[in-house]
C-alpha cells in the first residue's frame, strides 16, 4: 500500500510507517496545494492529512485510488466527510491522545491572559521595564472564578480538571446534554442549557466545540456582549467559532479584559486587528505540540492504516 504523509511527522512515526508501507514523505514540509492534494488522490491508497490541508469535494474528486483518509489530528472540519463517503472513502482521526496536551495549552492561554504574560514579556524584551511597583501589570486571580466551558467533551473535561483541582476555579458548562453525573460531581460543574446563560455567568469562557458550519461564528458580537464585563475568552478549538472583528472590538473597548487564542479561521493568517492588541495572547496552533503527543497521534493514524490494510474495523473511524 502506498501512503502519503502530507507534512513531516516525528521521525519515529515516519520510520514505523516506512517499516510497513511504501511511504511518500513531504521532505520540504510545505503545505501542499489543492492541485497537489487532488493529484495525490489518484496516486496513493492512503492519504494522511493535517489541519493545514483542505480535503474538500474537489480534492476528493481528483482521483480514484485513495480508499482511506487517516487524519493526523482529532478535528476534521477540513475534510468533506460527505464527499468522502459518496466515493466510499473511509476516514479516521486520532482522538484521546491529544486531550491533555490541548488542555495544557488552554490553561497556558488562560494563565497568560489573566496574568498578562505576553504583554509583560514584550515590555521586558523591549527594554521598557521600569522596575517593580505595586500597580505594575496587574492581572486577575483564578481562584473562585467561574470557568465556563462551551462544549463538554474530553478536552473540556481535562481543562476543567486542571482549573478546578489545580487552581480552585468554579466550573460551569454549556453543552447539548449534561455530562456524566460522576464528572459533574467531581468538578462541581453547573450545567447551563443555554449558551447565553453560561456566557453571562463566567469570568473565563473556554471553547471546546468542533469547528464547521454548525458552530461558525457561534461567538459573534451578540455573544461577546453577553459575556461579563472584564471577562476573558480562550479558544483552543477552531478559529471559525469566533467572529474575530467583534472580538477585537470587545478587547479594544475593554468589555473583555483579555483573550487567549491558539486557532484562527484561515491559518496561518492571524486577523490583523488582533496583532496590535496587548490584551490578546496569540499562539500559533500549539494545542497538541509536545513530542509525546505528536508521536502518539502518528501511532494512532498508523493503527488505523494497519487495520484498514488488514480489512479490520478501523479503531477511530469517523466516516
Ligand atoms: C492538531 C488539532 O495538531 O487535532 C486537532 O484537531 O487541532 C491539532 O492539535 C492538528 O489538527 C493536526 O492536524
């Protein structure tokens, strides 16, 4: 079987893949164009894309050889599942292995925003630090503050655990249905059946819903207005969930005290309006970026390809 890996993976997983299959690697590690992806559909049996590859209907229609799309990552809003299904192409992802890493980045952003860490480091590196003083770069504490989670899947729960048990925060969430009662009890989590209710009750809001049409601009100007004055928005999910012009306005007026973002609607483009705002912490999609996680993601993709090669059910089939 011929397998295309669209971006470089950690060496050990590339090697593990090469031990079993004929592998086409992207040595230059640049994002492939839509035309190159479309062409690959006719040249390999399996394609392993990442979030930086748009696998839309046109790409999928580019050839008839690919039978499995083994996504390197848990989110799959960059893949047209209906188009894949229509061509009988199976799709898998890598759930579970990046939960802790992403929850760590959510907490990193939350702490950085609350304690103004990005702004502070920029000031120091620019040589503008005038020495210690009681009113210098004062932020917000986390203890007893309400962390409102939008979505209550694996990453939300892992973030809530860190916030609750590590930082003494109170937990609230909005989701389509209530979470496992044991988890709700462990976290003392308060369920909000309406998004607006959660937004109005939270000091920090952290987004944990999938991207795609259903959640596009879920956090728009009206939702931002419903957030508490002086609260913070954290996004480690997908950029399209937030209206970034409205967010920039809310940060500029001070309605929001800060935001911590790891994801953007059209990566690697970062909405211009955010770049000059001191109260925006901006990371370049680092959610799963630790070596243990990136190896585990590759191994999970590999497990799905192996199952596929042996005509076994895929462990992480999404379509
Ligand atoms: C991944 C992510 O690194 O898994 C996801 O959905 O957002 C990231 O942490 C990226 O998607 C790789 O494709």
